[in-house]
C-alpha cells in the first residue's frame, strides 16, 4: 500500500507550484493569452480532478504501492543489484523519465493513441493548467505503464514518489506561460525542459509539433534527434493548438 504521507506531500507540491507558476505568469507572461482563464481553467482543472478520482477507483494498485509490494519480495532489476539506495533511486527516476518520453512519442505516432492525446494539444493557449489537461484514457494507460515499469525496474517507494512529484512539477513549469530570461533558458534546457522548449511541441505546425517530446529531462530529445530549438514564427507569432487531422 502507499505510505499515508504520499498523497499529502504530492498535494502540497502541486498546489505550491500551481500558485507559484500562476503568479509568475501574471507578473511576467511570455505570450498574450487568446482565451479567458475563466473558460479554460475550470475545464482543465475539472478534468484533472475527475481523472485523479477515476484512476484511484479503476486501478487496484498505484505505482507507489507496486514499488512497496515489489521491494518486499525482491522483484525487479534494481533489487538484484548491490547499489547504494541513492544511486538506485537516481537510476530509477532517469529510466522512468525515458519511458515517459517514449510513451509520449508513441502517443503522437500511433493514430488511435493520437486521437486520445490530441485533447491535450487542443488547448488554444499554453499555461500551467495545460499540464493537467489529459484524456481520461491517456491517464489510465500512463498509470498502467508506470505500474508495470516499476515492477520490472524494482524502483523504491522513495524513488517513485520523487519521480511522480518531479514529473508533475516539471510539467507545470514547462507548460507555463512564464517568461524566462533567454540566457537562463539556454543553460537550463541543456538538462531540463523549459517553457520555451516545450512550447514548440504545442505548435499547430505539424513539423514543429513532432519535436521536443520530453516532460522533465531534455536529454532524450537531444539523444534521439527530436529536438527543435525555436518555432519558425517565434514565440509571439506561433499558433498554439492543432490543425484539422493528426500531427
């Protein structure tokens, strides 16, 4: 079972980052928004709340609970190794992040998966709430993949909780409409996905939308050559959303 502090810690982190990025977007917006927040936010946040409850009801075990279960029985690759716990946790987080990258690529490449994922891209603006705007089936599929991966890898409870928090925090950061100094952006994107880097992925231009699939670490886009530095029309001139048909 999941530790009793997990849900509280994740909620605190979520609310703290949501508030921080919202204030940042107000104080220093990267782009002018085209739609009212009063229209978009209830939809995005309401969908997140619905998905959270449904996943709890539909999946008998979470990724964190699976980590606890697997570690008690010594299952998984990492449980066969005598590595220090911190090294195991770091390795597990990196592997899980790579898996999320691959999953994201597949959601664009496979037609029926794209029909599910396109709800995320259908948002006409990009801000912190876009990070939680996903089709319910995508959330369920992703949760199942993470549970299976944790079982095979043998991640610790601490490692999985840290990964889930990092994934959520970084998604809210790089989906935000916050303006980041260009010099800082250039340095940060060598390691993690920045708002300007991920915004390219939400371009309505299909040639741009098929790039920058990372959610947390930017390495995967560099490694597999799916990286694109900037949108052709610039961040002020680009159009967010989707054209008719699949990307």
